[in-house]
C-alpha cells in the first residue's frame, strides 16, 4: 500500500508443464513457479521472480501452499509486513523414484530464497504422487508453528509434517594478538596454572 509503505499480498502461479531447452536442443518439461510481488503504485507490474524445477517430468509447482511464518523470521501474515511468506511447492512426479517431492522455500523481503531450504521426499512407495495437494499455515498441534499437510493421491494417503522450533547455535573463537601459537605450554595469569593447547 503506497500510503503505509507495506506490500500487498503476493501472487504465486504454478506452471508444472513449463519446458526448458537442453544443451542438445531438446526440450525438457521441468515446471516453473512465478511469484508476482504485490504493492506499490502498480502492483504486479514488475517482472515475476521465477523458480524452475530440476527433475524432468516432475511437475514442479503443480501444487503450492503458503506456510505463513514457518521459520519465525518476522513474517506476520496478511499485508502488514514487507516479507513474503514461506512456501511449499509440490512436484508430485519428482524425485529419483518419481513418487513425488515437496520443496520448502523461505520468504524474504523481496520474494523467495532462490534455493529450497528443505526437500521432502515421498515416504510412500510406488507412484504415490506425493505433493499433488498441499495445505499449510495451519497450526494443527497448537505449538505455535504452522504445520504442512501433503497429499499423495497415488497412495491414497496424507502426510502430516509438524512445524517445530529449530535452534541454531553459532560459536566464535577469538585469539588475542599477543598469543604465540608456537608456544604449547602457557601459564594462566594470576593462578600460575600451566595450560596447553
């Protein structure tokens, strides 16, 4: 909205039959997702962000579901925040076995991350069509994180993926400039205790 500076809703369009030209000149059907960002004076006037599938005949983007703020990075839903939601994209014939895959893309300030942060392979044997139908942004177990339902019509089943918190711990070791790494035995100041690497 130009009055508030916040972006309006985005539009996702799946083109599961999209084809690319291979180096040998042949065409390969890989599928494509188009993301049109809302907002501004002319919403959807900018060229869309595109994400292209990699598995031939995988039907990438046959199903798409908004996951809301799966990773709790600040997307608050609706059109009050300029960050795209996290998105699940189904490829019901994808994967090495052709039984289907679902890709999770994180939202960011200008669309989606270009690479999926997670890939879910079909837990069902055979031609399951895992990822044919998707439903997200619903907290089924009440833990504050959205869950994902993945339909596999070939297996006549639904897989439930429960969102949960993930903690990423990072450490950094700072070595003082006065430390000589060639001296392997040092004395701890104040205590006289000998320490070594």
